[in-house]
C-alpha cells in the first residue's frame, strides 16, 4: 500500500473558493442512487480563478457542467479521490455535478447507506465526499436545499435538514419531498433519511413563544419505546434556554433511530440520527444506565445546535471546540437533572479509566491534535472528555456568571462562522477581562500533568503552607513540556471536620485577599502555573486537613502527603462530596497496589480492617445519598490500577480485586443482605434520582454478595432475577448469577436469551455480559458467540458488545497464552474489510502493549505486525497500528 499521507494543523490554508447555495437532488433506487448537485461558487479572492479541487470517494461521475455547459474531458480531471476543474470562470459561477452511488453495497456506514431497509446518511467527519464531489471541509458553509424522490411504498417517509417546502406524488409509484435549510452549514451536518418509519410527535413552546414540532422516528413497533427520549429532548430544550439563554431556531426538530450506526449519535441540522440504543427504552428492556445515557446523548446532540452547528469548527483539528464544549454542556445538564456529585464521580472515573491510559500511550495527542492520517481516529476520549475538562476549568476559574458572559460573547462574535479553539479562549478572556496566563497549553500539550503537593503547618506563625510541583510527562512528538495553568480548588478542614473561614493567601510573598464581598470563603481556587510554587494561608488557628482539588478542578494526576488518617477523616467529613468519594478511592488504590505487591511476592493477602470499617460506616449511613454510597463502596477498576503500575500485571490486579471483593462481602454480608432487602422495588419503575439510587445500591450489594459463591446467595439471586419487574434489576441479578461458572449460570443465561431474543438491544446486553466475563478461558465462549445467529459483524453494536466487551476483561483479553490477542487480531482483519472506522477503534486495545511483561509484549506485537502486513489495510487501521508499533 502507499504510505498514507499525514495532515498537519500548521498547513491549514483558507479555501480558494466558497459555496453560497447548494441544491441537491437524490433519486433513490434499488440498484443505484443518482445524486445531482447545483452549487453557486465564488472565489475567495475576487478576480482569481485557480483550479477548483473537489473531494470525492467511491463515486461514479456522470456529468459536470459549469454555467450550464457540459465540461469537455480536457477541462477536468478525476482520480480516486478528487475532481479537479482546471480553469474555472472568474467571478461567481454555477457548478452542476451528477454522480451515481450504491448505498445498498455500502457497509462503511458513512455517506449514504442502508440500515434495516431504510436509507440514512452519516457525513461527519468526511463522509459527504461519498455522496457527491464537494469541498468536504467544515469551513465551507452554504445554504442547502434537498429534493428527495423514491418509491412511495418502500420509502413513505422522506426527510432532510430544515423545513419541508413541498411534497407530492410522481409517476411510476414514486413521490418526492423538497426540504430547505435556511441556516448556512458545513456539509458534515447534511442528512437524509428515507424509509418506513413512524413518529412520536410532540410540541415544545420556546420561551419567546414559538411552537416547535418534535418528531422521533422509528419503525412502528418501537414507537412505545420513545417516550423517555421525547422527555429528554424537551428537558434539554428547556435547560438550554434556562442556563444559557439559547433557543431552538427552526419550527421542526427530527430524531431518527437506526440500528446500524458507528457512534452514539449525530447532530445533523434539525435531523439528528441516533444509534437506536440511545433512543429506545422501556423499563422492561432498558437499564437505568441506558436511561441516563439517553438523557445525556439526546441533550448532547440537541446542544450541538448552538455549539457545533450555529458556530462550527474551522478545520477538524478544532474538533474539541464543539465536542469538548458540548460534552461539558451535556454533563452539566445531566447533573442538573440528577445528582451533581454522582455525575461528577462517573465522569471522573471515565476520564481515569479511558483517557489517562490514552494520554500515557502511543496514541497520546493534545485536545487539539497537531496532525492526523484519518480524522475518524481522533474522535477520542482526549478530544471529548479531556476537552470537556478544559471547558470546565474556565467555569471553575470564572464562576457560572463569568462563564455565561464568555459564552454570550462567543455567540455574539461567531454565530454563523467556522472558528478555532483560540476564538473560544479569546471570548472567555475578553468577556471577563481575565488573565489566563498559559492556559492555551491545555490545547496543545498532550499527557496528564502530575501534580504533587506537600503541606506544613507552623503552629507559632499560624500559617499553613502548600507547596506544589508539577510535571507533564513526555508524549510522542513532545519530549519536553512547559508547566500548565492548573486551577486547584480547595478548602481546609478544622478538627471538627468543618471548613475553616479563609480570608487571604500569600503567593510569591504577596498577600492576596480571597474574600467575597468582604466575607470569608470556605473554598477557594488557587492558580498553579509554575513548575514549583508555594501558597501560604495566614491566621490558621489549628492544624487543618486540606481538601485539595475539590470537585476534581483539573484533569491531572495528583499526589499529596496526606496520611491514611487524614484520608479517613476526609472520607467522613469533607463538605465536598466529590472529595469524600475521592479520599475513599485514594485509600483503596493504595491498598490495592500494596496487595498487588504482596501477591507478586507470593505473600498471603490480608485486608486492612480499617478499610472495611470505613466501607461499613458509609454503607450504613442513612444520611447519605444511596447512589453516592454505591459509588463510594465500589473499588477502583482493574484498568485504573494497572495504569498506576510500572509493569501492568493483569493477573495480579485481578486476583487482588477479586480477593478484596470477596473479603468485603464476607465481612459485610449481613449489611449487604439488609441492603438488598430494604431496597427492593415497591412500585412501578420511575426514572428519577431517588429510585435509580435505590436500585444502584441494591445492585452493588448483590454484586458483592455474588462473589461469596454460597447457596443461600444463589437462591437470593435467582429470586431477584425471577421477580424483577425492570431490566435494571433483572440484569443485575443475571450478572450476579453469571459471576460463577456452572449449570445455574448456563441455564439462566439461556432463559434470558429465550425471553429477549426478539429485542436486539437486549440481546446486545446478553452478548456483552458474557464477553466481559472473568471466567477462565472465556475466549472460547466468545468465539462461539461470534457464530451465534444473532451476531452480525456488520452491526457496530454487536461488535462493541462482543469484541469491545471481551477487551474490557483484562484477565481474558491479556491471557498469557495470547489467545485473547489472537482473537482480536483476527477480528480486526475481518472487520476492516467491512467497516474501517469500527475496526480501527478496536485496534486501540493493543496500543499499550509495551505496558505488559515481555511474554505479553511479544504476543501482542506479533498481532499488530500481522495486522500491518494485511493486504488492503485501511488508512484508519494503519494509523493506529503503525503508531502503536512506533
Ligand atoms: N458528532 C457526533 C457527536 O459527538 C459524533 C460522531 C462523529 C458521530 C462521527 C458519527 C460520526 O455528537
Ligand atoms: Zn458531539
């Protein structure tokens, strides 16, 4: 293969031409679809007429016309990626192009394709070039119309962006619809859907009194499962008005659910397309986690209408401009709809378990990458989740009102434009007259900063000092790093566990007031900007216990000199609930790491009774939120612990975590049994925080008990499984039963499948549960499931459940005989021929092969090399595999 070309941010050039209007016409057919486009083109520099280069991929060109005249062969050139018009006329001209495409054969799920018999599109990042020749880049913003025609009985519903202008019948059993989108947009936001769908309809009245029609489209039989999605949509529309003053801008908002979709969902202007699993829910078939994910993602896509669509990205390097900001917005939305602390804990865990490892591996890249081979590979936890943390830091530094001012200025300056991360930064800065020092480093430096702090109390001087030092580790292409601007939120606890009043702090020897309206504060934000830096609090009358990095105010690794007893104290008293949870996690991580060392040295394992005591007091504290308790008694994940080791040892970490769970379950058995007993459902399923919290706590207790392998518990699990009236509890019981191998496990798994085989979303859960299992030698089961009639490698949800699930079980994926690596290697090669984007996302599981022992390194490397030597490898997989080997 030709070595694929790398694209660099520093090479960005303004386009030579802009497009004003784009009129599209689709004639949908069974063999082929004809796409005609008519574009008004004008040069960026008046009077210039350089060649016009359009992107195009897998297209059959039928004709090209300029100003209504068909171009002769010598006037244009087509290759496998481009159509070039050598000397366009000067000034504005019209360009008409006709192409032929074959959606029925398109398994890549980008461009126009078919899912369950319906046509749909996916254009982000660069899928529009699979529909027609175009300048496929986000800084080309134009006004679109779209005429769609097709067989009326096969495709009764015809949708595109904007407003429906006209529809009617045509000859030969066909019909048409004409759509017009009044807002300028980049082509990645174009969408078309055609097929047999029905809608749940509702209305939202905006705060200025406009009525917006809301429609959620699915196959008829799924309509009853769209109630929650509709609730989420209306809640999101209201929230964006209340919190950001942002109103929806059209009279119609459509959501379509499709079963074959690469990602979660897509924010196409007024025609969002969703993976069905993020729309369809009923209490019987979807879990609380699904309900919460639907709320978040419906919010996310809706919020893109302002942060993404009205203001979009200049180029794909700026992806986090829209994604980091919109993830931040959806996190805030979910927090306001449920528990802020619990949401924060979930988001930080996600960052630690997925983004930290990426930031420490060969694919580490800044929130705004400097280069890429395939943009598809950069829809990452770094761009999304770390990007959201960067946005959150602006808010931490400036407060809600300051942040809102910054957002207002951002929209005032940039509505209708394609802009950069600096533009966002400048709006935040200018609106607040703020000094952000070297904050922009967060966009350009990869790697997770490591911040250490040491504290000391001077009883005589009554001062309390915090000395910070920071280091940003080297990452590929960035051996040396500058210090970062790190907002550190903190408070100081007195001996009664109350926050001390704070008035001022010495920084660089200068005393600065930190009061608010002349009143003391109980929590403040320090700005740590240097490699080493000291802050001294005066008038501190007794030795405090500092609660540092409250609410996780920066995406860093953090080490302090807090003692074990300080941490237990924080766990019991901190007014910042996040830091209470965090104190417990720090204790657990320390404990797990020391047990891992014991295990490796073949010493007997013993659990610190103080830790168990700490867990017991949380579990039995009726003043605490139940979901908080559920999170606080959950041990850090295996990945998180491996990430902290010099050489990751999946067997040791797994053994230790299992040991701890079993030990905790044995010692707290009575408490766990009571917890299950007291938290059963008494009423119908409701999606609200108190009910979800109750179910979460019950399920965590049940999961602990499952590790006991005792007959009485098995009976209890079976009872819970049989009497459950919702998927949250039924599935948790199933998982508990499936924890231990044996006949019971097999029977109940079979029973569950029989019950739910008609529902592909539930079947995916069934696949995932088995794939993630820690049962020894599970790779064989997974291979069998791969041949299960319900499994289809072309469906991304199936792939994520089975293959993604399998890679999520460290013991089996990293099996020392290489069986897990070999399975993934085979899957990647097969998948790449079907859908490169889905395949390359799976390759990342190999990326950190250097973190393991030599045996595993050799085995994993061999698979990467095997992948690299495969004929016809996609650029997507090439990029991840080659960077992993580099
Ligand atoms: N832009 C989508 C989102 O985050 C994600 C996406 C990217 C979907 C690329 C499909 C393809 O909301
Ligand atoms: Zn998004």
